[in-house]
């Protein structure tokens, strides 16, 4: 479906929500298109690129209505390699602590890295002329979600300071291929370092505002509620998610797999959003008493994950392998999923835990 | 000494290193000058503001040599309220885990907030003309430290992207008073959101570079070493510190204090650096089984801590009060000091723990 590998874990067919096997994500720093996770909140729109217009409105001096040709010809083309990560990535680890009804139990592969090509949002905003009173930039897609109350287009905003940074793109290509419908064709936002929900697909309207978006998917969901909160659609409750906290997981070997006792090659990813990058990854096979530092792959871009690898000595019997990352602010992932459990199951960035069996 | 309260905890007289009692720091959002912690690496220089020059050199098209009058007259005056936090803040909690020889056992008050006035570094850099090959901006003071090997002026750098942000100041005033000698008179750098070490005092040279500073205090220290590393002065080992991870502590009541059982007013601070702010603070009196959310004071600036308060019900006998903060990336402080222990004792951002006795 939608050009994806047949072995994706499909959490939902409509809207289409799917993630790849760990091993598929482990294979490369830039994720192939057929492996890249899909997170949708409504049906995938069928858009005609010939008639597509992007409206730029709100607190601007010159509202714009731009065709794809306008974008390509009026602004310099820009390319960034960036990791996207769903706020629900690794929710399965929270579900093991306590059930999270109505939310998909995403594993650790609702994250992936692509090279995105388009124009810089900053250039488009400059052309529109941002008013001094502006503080936030909202993106609206065309995909109407009936998860929202009331049903509405998917949307969300980022602070103007972020919107004006050169890494934020309006993209029409992914890994040098035209965007596919499921990834937002003909045009999507890419906000590196922010939760995937802010990289709005099928973007048709940009609204410059003096406050954050009131869209359901920002004001009423994608929020960190305290553990004892009831899940309601009341806007403004809990902490608005946006920047991505440091996180990591193991991609190889698979959870629950058996191997001959002795050296086992372990590989994974670590990612930190915002102005941070991954600085160190530690692995333990003795419950965290001692840690070894993994080898970090090259940092291919300030906005990309770092893949890591290490060989561990697997004993006979059952072993829990732990992995934890530190970012460039010296922030460490919290130890246990119990510490970060929340009613909507977002941002499980507790230490990675993998069950291995040595034979 | 140096205009500080008589009840400061003086870790070292020369260089002067001192922090205030918890209760003194608790009294206000903007820290009075006599309460603000002091972290020095060499003797406090005696500088003549009349002859002071700031050199701007390196990868610039127009090297500058600026008097204080030049700064005041050539550039717009700017003011920011920002929290500074020493990378060694809360080291005492790490020392309880394992001794850290040769480093002061700072408590939780090596952090404070002031309103800084000066000019924007960005404006000065624009006047100098930054070369396209530049990536970092280094600051050098006049204070020669014999802690360094070889002895050298204290210095450090931040990425050019940060240096160009409007919140980074060259400051001559602190809380509307002229900078005092111990805080960097006549001119210091203020880099909001970064460890205090990057807010170089007595700054006399700014060098635009194509790599981070090679100064001892960036290349060889203020680095997060793995727990089993030996402490050496070899440049480049461990993780370079810079951005501040989310942290918090209790300021009132005092650690180890006794109170009648029943309601006790608890207050503290929480801080997150970089592009993050504090989003939530939780307090527990049952070892972390249940948590209550503290009331957060106003966010007075994106670069300032948030003070918090809550009333807890103190039982008779000994209670360990826990506090932990979440930042706007949904990052949570790690649970235990054992998790973050490192040989130089930096960045103890584990949960705050306060021993209270109910009578």
C-alpha cells in the first residue's frame, strides 16, 4: 500500500498508519521511501499539482497565492537532510506499563530520515512581509480528519523564530523523488527538530499569527498530560509538544531474538531535536551497572539522527540489553517508561530495552 | 567579599567561588547582586573602563577595536533577563555518589537570574562582517588562570548561529547597576541558555573562527567524561558542554530542616537552556509513587528560569521530598545521580531530593 514494503506493521489502514520492521530501518542513514513510516489523521488527498495553490495570509503585509511553479521560480531551491519522529514513537513501551486506549501501539520505527528539497519557508515569509506583532506560523493541510472535534483540516504551528530558520522547508521532493501522495504531495512542510505533526503534509495555507495554532491537533492533542489526567478534547490542557527530546532505540538485532552466546553486533539510532544533536550512546547488558559507549556514525546533518553500533558479549540465557543516549545539552534519557507514562502515550524517551536470548 | 552577603558558602577564596543560601535565592525571580553566585578561574582583574578596548578579529572583513564609548554610541542598547547556571551546579549530589577530587562541591545555588544591559553581539558581528567560512565565535577574557595548562586567559566559544541571535549580549550592566568587578566589569558576554562558562567575563577579544575554541576551558575541561574515564587535560575528550539541560531544585525549606507535621510551603526553581523553557514541575513525598504538579510562576523571559511553589502535607518522621522538571521538549530530568555521575562532576540534573523531618 502507498508504495510501502509488504512487511510494514500497519496500525491502521484508514487513516493509513504504518511503520517498518526494525531491520529495514537499520539498513541506511537515509531511509528509503518504501521504508519511511506513515502517520496520517485522515484520508490521503488526491491533489492536482497543476492547480495547487499555497496561500500565505494572516499577519503579513502582502498575502500571497503561489502555484508550485511560482515557488520553484521565485525562490532559491534548498535541500536539507532531516529526521522526522512521530510524538507517538515507542508508545508500545508505555502501553506495557498501563493501557492507552484508542492510540496505536507504535514501536520504535515511527521515525526516519530523508533528504528534503523545496524552498525555505523563511524566503516565502520574507516575500509576504511578516508583521512585527507576529509570533507563530501556522500550517494547514487539506486532509480533513474526523478524529478532530469538530472535523477539520490537519494543522499546527511553530514559533516564528523557528519558522524563519533556514532549515525549515516547503518541500516537494524526498530523497530526490517527487513527494508521493502519502507523504504530502504536492507540497509539505518540513520542520527539522520538531515532532512530525508540525511537518504538515498537503499544505495549502500558511497563516502568520500572534499566538499558537488553535487547530485540534495542536490545541487539544499532541499534548503531554499528567499521568492522572482524563483524556478530553479541552484545548490548552497539558504541555504542548513541539521540540523533540533526546531518544534512542535498537534496530538490530530484533527484540526477543535468540543468538549463539558470544559477540553480537548491535545497532540503533539516537535523535535529539531543536538546537541539540546526539553526543553519546551507552549500552549495558548488566541492568545498567556498567555501560559501554557505542560507536557513533557520522552526523550527516545537524537535523539528522545518529546511527550507532557496538558489539556486545551475549551470555547464555536471557539478557536485557539497555541503550541510552545523551544529547549535546548533556541531557540523558530518563530510565524507566513508568517515569514518562502519560494518558495519550507521547514521547516515550525512556531507555531502550531489548530482550535477547543467548543459546 | 566582592559585595556579597556574609552568609555565602565560599568554596574558594582565590579564585573567588561562592554561592548563597537556598533561602536567599528563593526570595525573588531577579536575583539581587549580593546574592548572585560567583564562579571564577583566576584573580578578579582590575580594569580601567577608560582605556578598555574590545578587539573583534579572526574571520571578519573589518577587524574592530572598540572602546566602551564606541559600543554605547555605535550600537543600539539592548536588555535581556537571563538565567546563568554553572555547569558544576548541584555537584554535591554527585559527590555523595562517589568522590570528585579537586572540584568544589557546589550546592543548588550556582545559578541565578539577572537583567543584563549592553549591546547585541549580533550587531557588533554585523559591523565586523563575518566571513562565509565562519562557524564559531570565541570570547577571551583578561583573567589569566593557572588552573589551565598552560596558564591562559579564560575563554570559550559558541556556534555562530547562536552568536547571531538577538539574546546574546555584550553587557556592561546587571540589574540596572554597572557591572561589578567580580561579575566582569567593564564588559562581559551573556549567552542565555548556555552554561555560565560561555558568558565570558572581562571580555577583551572576540575571535570569529571556523571551529570551536581551543581554549583550555572548552577543549580540555567543561566536558562530560564517561564514568570510567581518567581526568586528564587532553583536549577533545568527552562531550563538550554548552546548552543547558533541564534542571531544578528546591530552595525552601532548607535541606535537613524540621517542621511541624502538616502543610509545608515548598518553593524552588527550574531551568532549561537552549531553545527550551520549563513546562512542568512535579513534586512527590512518597518516593515517586505519586506526583503533584507545582504552581509555576510567570515566565519572565524565554531565557529565564521558572520559580515554582507547592504546599505539601509533611508526615511525622523523615520524608524525602522529590522534585523534577519537564521542559518544552517534554524532556524529564533523569531520576538518580548515579545515572549522571561523571568524573568532573558536571550537569547533575537528576531529580531534586530534600530531606525533611516532621515533628
